[in-house]
């Protein structure tokens, strides 16, 4: 009864009237809500909806504060430029940083950019502002210039500076939520992996058992996401400003490069070493590399345990593995993704083919663990309507109350606690082929994760902006949330 019941309930929600009320100055404005003076800021009004509820384990429904941005950066009713530096270098934007060459403004060198103006081509519903804007940073990471969605150059201190910073912050967090989190982690990676494993490997196959740790809860949560986040007229559609919402689900996957190429800067040793020092030092890269290397060693260990059973005289003798390789191709093609899976022409056990499979699995395991936590931690941003929004009226420095409520609901229900990577999953290997070796491999992996945890906690003790998103006690083992 559960799934049909839920599907029915979700359909009923989608049938409710779809009215943005964006231009309704009588019912969708802040002044009546704040005029009593009871709530010093919009954030204080918003949080009253969540403070009264806890989950079964007593933890708050809305994710707890990690960095109190308002305390650090809200000065004289506007945001200090250190906020954008923190978002770009210390937190969620680091993977989008690109170096800039030979460009300066007002005598200062532009060293880095996070460019988003390709999104400005997306049409929006009546009254909403467009997504986009490119922000340029100094060598020290301070924002110096924004190129707006209509191509104007706005410099630090210009009268529109605060508005365009808001546009840039909102576009950054929202597009990461939509593209990097929802489409890439949940559907491109977790969905492909979960389906390929279950379609091709017998229930007691050791590789299926092992990989099930990393696909735990993925099918369940993606079923909910298909309604709430991909489904027309549901909460994400109503939160985002885009006119053609359904078309996004076709357009976004076709624009993805191969998963390995997407993550090459953090997965590939040479590509990482070629990055500018300032980018390599960001917590995303510096801490993330520790996790990537531990995952790679785990995969090498597992491969070493099972490769002799899978291959004989350079050919695959395990037919489940043949089916698995084919299923990875099929699932990628069916999802409309570009993938090196489709280059796995030979189903032999050549080093080249084996390395390609290991690369592909590593890219997936990274996407559903460290990457998912990096792009999926957005509670601090969406708790504060002055900081960022999914959708806002063009020219207004913040979303209206209805749009604020919609985005906070999305932030809250995508933050429920789930099993962490550092936990003991050796029970999964019980009774399977080479159980002892797999238990030893997982114990070794956990030992490394504890060392990584210790290192990240030492680093965070010295950081002004805390970032524990690569701490294996915070990273989930799958995209179950
Ligand atoms: Fe997620």
C-alpha cells in the first residue's frame, strides 16, 4: 500500500493551484510579517516554523547551523564581501572555481572566476529574475567584479553591488542544488549504479553486496525526488523561476560530460597537481583528496580479492560481471548521459578495460559520498532569505515570503540524517565468497577514515570558516537523503 499511497498523495499535491503570488503586494510581502518587531530579521520569522519540530531521535527538523554567516558577515544591514569569498573558496563553490589569465580591473588583477551566465538564457515566469552572473575574485579571493546577466560590469562599491552579489549567491546555491546534487549525484550516478547492480548481478554476488553499501536508500529517495523535485507542479517547480521546468530533465543530463571527466580535477593525480595552489588549498580539494585516495585504495583491495575469480586467460569467466558491464552502458544510454561506460567495447580482462571499470566505479563512489555531501549541504544558505533564494522578483534584494517558505521546505527535507561512511558495514559481507578478506579490507578502510577524520578536525580547529563536509562521520555512504 505504501508506494501507491505515496504516489497518490504526491499527485494530489501537484493538483493544488499553482500561483506564484509574486506580484501580490497585499499577501506576499514582508512588511506585515515583520512590522511588530518580534522578528529582528526575516530569518527569525522563517525559523519559527521549524523550531517547534524535532525528528524521532530528537534532532531539529531544520539542519543545525554550521557557520553563522549573519554573525560573521551581516554588517549595517548588508553582507560583507567576505561572505562571497567564504562561499567560493571555503565552502560550496570551490569545485566551480576557474583561474583567470591576463585580466584586471581598476588596477587589481582578476585571478579567479565562478561563471554562471550560461544560465541566463533560461526563460523565467512573469516577474522573476533570471539566473546567472559571473563573479571575479582577486588572488586573495576577494570579489572584485560581477558581469551581470545582461553583460554589464558591476564593480565592488557600485550602487548595484549588493543586488548582483545576491543574484550570484542565489544562482550558485540553487544551480548546484539542481544540477550537481539532484541530477548528477542522485540520478546520473546513484540511479545508474543502483539499477545496473540489481539488473545484472545475482542477489548473492559479492560485488553486488559490496556496492549495495553505496546505493543504500537510493531507489527510495529518488522515487520521492521524482515527485517532489523533478515532477511538474511540485515543490521544486514552484520554487524555481523557470518557465520550462519539464524540459530541464532532458536538457541537464545531455549537457553532462562523463562522470570521470566531471570530477577529473579531484580524482586524477595529475589534473589535481596542475590546479593553482589557491584552489588546491580549498577544503573541498584538500580534504576531498583524502577521501578519494581512501576510496581508491578500497577499490584496489576489492579488485585484488575478486579479479582472479572473474578473469581467466584474459577473458571474463564470470557472466554476471559481463552483464554488469553491459548494464552500466545500457543505464547510461537510457538516462541520456555521456559516459565512458559506452567505450567499454571489449568485454575482456585487459588492463585497459579493468582500469576503465575501476575508474568508472571510483567516480560513482566519490559522487554518492564526498561529492554528495559537498553539494548537498545548503541549510545555512536557505535558512536566511537575505542570503540566497531559489526564486525572487527581478530587482528585489531577497525572495518574498511564499518563495522563502518553499525553498526552506526543500532544504529541510533533503537534510535528514542517514548512515555514515565511517560506520561498520562488515555484516553485509556475512557468508559471501572471501568474507574474511572483505571484512579485513573494510576494517582497513575504516581505519583510514578515522585518520582522515582526525586530520580534518585538526584542520577545522584552525579554520575561521568551518567545513566538515569531507569528514567521514558526516559523509553518508550513499545518497539516501
Ligand atoms: Fe541528496
